[in-house]
C-alpha cells in the first residue's frame, strides 16, 4: 500500500498534536494585576520548565514597553543590565522583564520597535508584532509595512525610505535609510552612496524624534559621500544608494527645507511595539488556531527543540512566557508546534514567537525586593547579550506598609531535614510596591516540632519529618508560613559553579533535591554527607570545594539517606580562550589560490549553526577550477595590530568546534614558536573533514617545541584538484587546554540498523529501527529525529534498550527507501555521523 508523504507528516510527525499535562510549582503576586508563575509541563518524553508573567486585561497602573540599552540600538546587552539601566534612568518600578525581538550582531532589533510613541528602529516590513495603546489595549499584527518618505517644500515626488536606524542591507542596491541618535554615534554605512545631514533643531529642542503620523521638519545642512557619517543630536542623517542616491542629486541642495513622515497601516496611535522579525519570528496562534506554516515538517526549523520566549493573549490576559531548553532533566525545549499546542492548552488565542535559544530570559521581582531577579536557567549557563527586552512596570503610587512577606520562601517552605535557611521579613504596600521593614520590630514564632529560629534569623530544620508553621509579626501585621520537613529525598543533583579550578582554588557546589513526586525541596549543605575521591580536595558543610595541589579530575559525591549524586571538578589550569567568535574584530580572512572574492568571514547567529553563546564564525570559500594547493582560513591579530594570539604557559592541546560540510577537505592550525618558526598542526587528516554537524576537533602540541607560542591561523586546505569545490564552515570556541577536561565532547553512536543496509525486505508489517547509545552523558530522547524518504516521522524510543523504532503501519511502496536518524546526547553533542542507510522493499 502506498503511503503519501503528506499523510506521514500529518499523522506521524505532528508535534502540534502533543497533549500537555501542566503542574504549577510556584505563583507569586507581582502587582495587583500581575502574577509570576513557574510551571512544569510534561508530554512524554518531554519535560518543560516554563516561566509565565501574566497581566490582566483590566486597565490600571500596569504597562509594558520595549527597552534597549541606553535607549539606542547600537549594542548588545543582557536583560538584567537593561532593566537596571531603565529603572535607574526613569525611576520606574520594573516588576518583570523578558527578552524581546531577534537582532543583528550590531545590536539592532530585527523588527519595528516603538517606545512611548517614538520609532526607535524600523525595517520596511515586520512579520509579526505586538502593539500597545495608551488606553492599555493591545493587539497582535502581521506583515506590517512602513510607509516613510522624505519630501521637499517644492512638492516633487517624494523619496521613499526603506528603513530607520538599521544597517544597510548590502544585497539591495536602490535603498535609502534614515538615522538619528538612537543608532549611535555614526551611521556605520557603506561607501558608494550619498549622505545627507538634515538639521532639525538646536539647543534643548532637538526635534529629531520620529513618530508615526506626524512629520519631522528640517533643513539640509550638507550633502556628500555616504561612508560612516557622524550623527549629532538635533540632526537626522539620510544615506542613499543607486537610484535613490540619484534622486538626492536631482532634488536636494544645502539650505532646502524638507519633511520626513512615517506611517504604519493598522497601528493607528500605538505607543509601544515589540516585534518578531526573522525566520523564526512569526505568529504561532491566530484566533486559537495553529499557524499552518509551523506544521510543515519539511522545514528543518520546525523540527528543532529550543528554549523559547513567547508573547500570548487570551480574552482575559496578556502573557509573556519563557520556556527553558537544552537542559535534559530540567527542560528540553519545544518545537514551534509544541509551543502552539501548549498555548492552546492554557487557553491562549493569539501568540507570537520572540527570540529564543540562549536569549530566552525571564526576570521577576520577588515581593518586597527593590529589583527584579533572574528566574529561569538560560541555556548558555549565563545571560546572553541581546538587542532589546520587554519590561513590565508598576506605576501605582507608593504607600505605607500593608503586608509582610517572608523571603525567600513565601507562604510555604518545603525543606530537607537538617537543612538551614536564612529567613527575612519584607514589606509591600497595597499596590505591591516594596516598603522598608525595620528588622528590630519583627518577631518570629515557630509552632510545632519543625525546628527552631536562631538569633540571626536562620531557621534550622530538625533531623526528622514534621509539619508546622512559622509566624512572623511586626507593625500590627502577621504572616504565616506553612513548613513541611522531609526526611526522604528521592532525587539529588549536583553541579559545580566552576567545573575547572586552579590549584588551591574554590568553587561552590550547587545541590538540588526533589521528593517522590518530583517537587523541589530546599536543601543546604549542612544536611548532606560529602565525599571527595582520593582526598583531592575538601568540602565545607556549606558545600564549598577547595582544590588540592595535584592536577586531576576529582569526583565529588553528595548523599542524603540512600540517595546520591556526583559531579566532576577538574583541578589544574583552566583553558585559555583563544576566540569565542562573539566578536570578530581582530580576525581576518586569508586565502591562497581561491576564486577571487570568494573567501570571507562573518558572524553567524541562530538559526544558523551556533554551538556556544550568541554567535559563531562563518568561513565562506570557493576553490572551484583552481589547480594546485588551495587554502582559506582565518588569521588572528592581537590588540597591537600584530598577527597571532600569545598562548600562556605550556598547553596540552588546541581544540576547536567545527560545523562541517562533508567536503573532505583538510583542516590545520598554523602556530609560531618562540623563535618565530612556523609550525603546522593537523586538526584533521587529509580528506578528514567529512562530517556535517558540530564536532570537537583537537591537536596535541608536539614535544620539544620552543615556548611560548602564538596561534596565528586556522586553515582549510585542499591539495587534490579533483576535490576543488566551494562551501562554508562554522567555527566556535577555540581554546588552549592545559589538562584533560573530561568534558563530554562526543555524541551518540548508532548501531544495529534494521532493515539491514542495502537489504531487501517484505513490505508487510515493516519495522525500521536502530540502537543509539552514549557512554557519557546519555542520549537525550527529546532530540531524536527520524526521516523516511525525506519525510519526518515520530519514532518510539526505548531508553533502557536504547532502541529507536518506527512502525510503517500503512506500508511503503515497493522500491528503494532511505532512512536518516539523528540524536544528541545530554551535553548537546550531535551524533556524528548520523544513522543513514537505504534498503529495498518488494
């Protein structure tokens, strides 16, 4: 029986059909009309940790608005830093924040950003956006076009503008871009066009504020070349190319009066706009229905699970969600369709996908605190610099003390027996603004056999299970905390804050505990038993590890009852980062015997391949038709303008992450020793670059080398005239290693492919399977992907046996068929190579 690709895709590979089960872990009131919720959503085999900021639709003192660092769009900055900048500059009560739009490497958000009615940056067209009005109303819009023009007083046909405060797209020839101080100190524009400086005001009246529906008037101050013009307050600057530069030559002269106007259909007098304007920027839901484009599983981006940030709305509320990902056991991340199905399950009608991945960040202000705090677990292990964020502000007036809040636990404390926790009383007014509380006026009372409070405010749980309450009183107010002491822990996890520690150095060990229902328990180091393998270091009761003087991989174990967890701490010199490629300012492309102008480098951001952080480096090359040895690569320069990066001490090896293209070239490193002699080191053998995903490659340093050394280049080499071709590679995290890091850098391995590769089988009750194993961190089930004849299917996975199985219940037509299976381990390493084979049915 023949089975169509569309039926396979819809019936077997539709993540939109996932049914979610959701459990609330925490709920905190941030303001009268705003709540923060932490949730766990499960749909076998997926586990997701979700952070939601919910705003009631009722008009009131709550507003949301986009922010970018220093009010400009010329740099990347973390959400936390942008929140602090905004709160300090405007003296507003920020109660929550999430990351915003996708962005370019310059820090410019990809779509329209409007703040308090001012246009901060705008492309010609924005795929999806959320707009807010002064009244408190809001709406999602799609495919919003900018209609902007510059007109003269003489009434000629105006010049149509293509963008505001954005880098020029070099692929377009006939383009005009307008800039004001929001873009930074200069236009950073390319040569080859015409630049116009227009004076709009002077003194305190700068006059360059751009708003929709009203004109900015000015006088042409100068006309000249376009290259990197300075931007001063009281001016707007226009750069134009091609036919639009010719328009300037025909119509503008110094001293002429001009007017700039901007409009957006469907936005009216909107005052706030945050957008989603990239390949992944789109509406997920419209009127409760899933966007059909995210159900097209021939598109690779629809199969990927990542951390996500989403703006969504129901009839009752506006919600900003952050979904952690790439962290097996904590949160797997979601596909776009899985996001949409989850949003449907919680009653959302409209939803827009904002930037995600390592950018996904959620801040919320605990009651009584002055500033929001990071709530989620960013997938990079730290906050990523981004283009803009969305902040939620409480503008209600401050009042007197209305309620006491117990920090950090709130109204309920679930704690492991024998643990200690410092409690404090915080205050809020009737609008949930923080109010200072005098600790001398606070009294604590412990009720029940649940432990005691010492004189410093530390609660000490007893060594046995019990339940009771803690009552805090002060200023005629009372707050009660329900306490549950657990003497059984079903799950422990342990990780080092810094997994590589120098001799005698310290790192804090972070322990998390859960009960038999998977609910989190507070635990402190005093309640645990610690063991350091071979006495290679020591651990205090508080969980601080101090390394010894012997280079080694040290195993640390923590135990409560019969439940254990362990982690590894590497003792020795931490690696020297040669390049993380977050910046490529001191890196140049080099080539020999390559097609003219074919070798160049650029920063790449997701959805392009990125292994760590925000960016990787992309190397483009073309050796086609070139006889003899060819090479293309990157060369490093130091701050003094000299080639090469000095390497400290005596490293064991140099390592690099490479996203290959399977072209079987040769990858090498060029270094110089202490005598300035060139030494070439192999990252691969000849013809060895044969993979098509991320792979860790390294080269050991030869003996008897003269130190110190400098790393000068990474080179792609081809000496075989029969293999001259073009393509591109991606590089990430290039470093010098001084000790065995014991990192998991290899992905899962596939075996036992069935049907047998190149075999012949009957079509009846056909079963396709493979065994996938990973001997280090283990296979991450959420990353398993399978295609049959280039059509995605959803296989079953038996984790105990490591077996991936798909039943072709509808049969396959007679003939040859191709199977591809990919997976990653829990450290994020892909299977290289993937399982790929063919067989024949009859």
